[in-house]
C-alpha cells in the first residue's frame, strides 16, 4: 500500500508500506525456518525536479 504526493513546484513525496500476511507466531520452529516472519517494510521517498 502506498501513496505519492506531487506539488506544483516539482516536489514529489512518496510513502509505501509492505507487510507479510503469513503466520509469524511459530514458536515451535527453529530460527532458520522463520525467514518469512519479519518482512514488514516502510519506505519514504522524496524527489525534486528543477
């Protein structure tokens, strides 16, 4: 999910959020098998065109 905002002066700001919708609460599995349990990501981007 994300959003981009553009201003008339050439400034653009974007925010994106990505989440993994699987079951992250798997206490009985070893650490090596929990590779998908922590994949949330938040990004912010700023661009300026002149």
